[in-house]
C-alpha cells in the first residue's frame, strides 16, 4: 500500500540543493515531483534527516522554484527523496499546477 499523500509525476529538471547546518551542497536532476516532495538523482551523498534548501529549474522558466525547507527522508545510491516542509504558498500552487498537467506515476 502506497503511503504517499500526493501523486507523483515524472519530470527531468535541474536542481541545486544546500544545507546550512551540515555544509552539504550540490546539483542533481529532479526525477519525480509532487506537491509534497521529490526524488533527486545526484552523485552528492546526503544524510537522512538533513534539512536542505532546494532550487528547481524548469526548462522554460527563468526563475527557479525555491523550496526553503526540505527534509531528506530516504537515500539510495545516487539518489534521495525530499519531503517539502517549508514552501511558500505561491510556489506550492505552481508545483501543484505543474503536477496536474502531467500523468501521475503508477
């Protein structure tokens, strides 16, 4: 049984992430996106529980979506999952709208 609150959609967006506390930073490719989180493919190792700021660069937009607070909920080799915990309402709406335009993953 899937415990997700939101349906995920498949995307390929460039992203940049960084933490204030653990000095983790890097770039990756956003692969799955939902209004509540995302999956990032990256060669940068991040620890579970790390709080990151994440910038999502859409292919056709000038300004990135900025997720002010996201927690690393799981890690695998070369990828990790983020749960969005601090996000501005306008950005939340834009992500939800983007997700509605795409077919959900099974």
